[in-house]
């Protein structure tokens, strides 16, 4: 009776040809559609209305947590993931959300404990395997990290999994890098060439041996230099590097070239500070160069560096 009376009043107050209907609360399907189309704020509000009507709807609550994560509100996402995990300990998506939160807080051991349970429930889940690889890398378990990331790429060859595997291989395994350059001038200046070979050998989990050799032909002179260095990671996120290159009687390239560097990574940001000393025989140069690089979870990376040099002749 009351609804009929309200509807009659609204029809009486509406302009001709226009009917006012009570607002319709979007259901779960509409909210999912909005989320998939990237309308995050609209989707979040819709999912919150669904949960208000049905607090036990775990799917809607997980979507709310995912949207908070997508919008950068990790502190709002974590308790939602945890609440679903407590109510449904076998929920894989809730486990993934909790593990991601633990990794952001630099607690890889706790994340691994959660993810190993998830692996037992779904051994071929690409998200679980990829996150286990990232967690083992954060815990400085090199062999386990590469093994899990290989499995993740096999099951789900996404760009993120492929990049994570490549980064882990570069970080932990041996590498060889060869470079060559050639310069041609339009005047009487002699052409120049450069060859460079670098080796990065893993001695142990925290120690690496570096070796480098260069051959250069420039301004009519052929010069050589070579040397070696070490890298020590005294923590999983912090490394020290020292390298020395020497080339006696060089005139174009330095006779002595020494590098000292400290590098620290926190989440997606890497801070670097390096000091480099060059001795050209008749001139000495010292260079101080701090830098920072940021690699968010997408194909982009950003870097900012600064160099200050001092030369004595």
C-alpha cells in the first residue's frame, strides 16, 4: 500500500513522458563488468553495496580488496584479504592477497608459509608459483626462486612471470656480456673501434667474481686494459662492489680505473652510490655519482642519476 502511494506521488510530480523509478542497486555481475572495464571507483562502490546486502559474499569482498590494490590503497586491501582468509582458509585468492601484503612488508618467510599451503591446494596455479618465486627471491633462496619462476612461466607465460625469471637469472646466475663500437669521422681523424668483454661469475650465494677486458683503437693508438673485482651482498637487498681496471702506458684510456659502489633495493626502488677514480698519468679525476631507479609492476622503469667530478692536472 505504501509503495503504491509513493509510486503514484512520483508519477504525479514527474514531467509528461518521464517516469521516475526507485534506484536499482547493481548486482554482482554489473559490478564485475565495471571492474573489468576499468571503472574502478564505480565498481568499488557497486561491490560495497553488494557486501552491505550480503556480508558473507566472499567473491564481492575479494573484488573490493583487488580494487583497493589496483588503486594503490594497500592498507585498505590487506584487512579485507585477511578477513576472507580467516573465514575461508582454503580460498586461494585470499591467500594470494595475504602473501602479497606480507611481501610488501618484507616478510618473505611468512609469505612462503602461506603460499606453500596454496601450492598444496593448487599445484599448477601460475599466480601461486610466480608469487612463490618472488617470495623465495626476497628470502635470498636463489635455487628455489628460479625453479618456481620457471614453473610459473611454463604454466602461465605472462610478461610479469617472464620478466621475473629473467631478472632472477641475471641476479643469481653467471653472465657474459660482449660489446663492440665503431666510429667513423668525415675529416682526417682516424676511425676508432672498441671491444669490451665482461664476466660475472657466481662464487656463492652472496659472492660474485667480476672480470673485464677492453681493447681500443683511437686517435691512431691501440690500448688495452683489464682487471677484476668482487661483489658482496651482505644482505638480500644490499650489495657492495669493488672493481679495478689497469692499462699501463695508456694515454687515451685511463692507466688506472677504480670503482667502489653500494647498492640497496627496497621494494621497487634501488638506491646506488658510487665513487670512481681515474688516473690518466698527467691527470686524476674522481667522480661521485648517486642514483635512484624505480621499476613499478609494469613494463616501465625510471632512473635518475647525478655525477660530480673533480680533476687535478
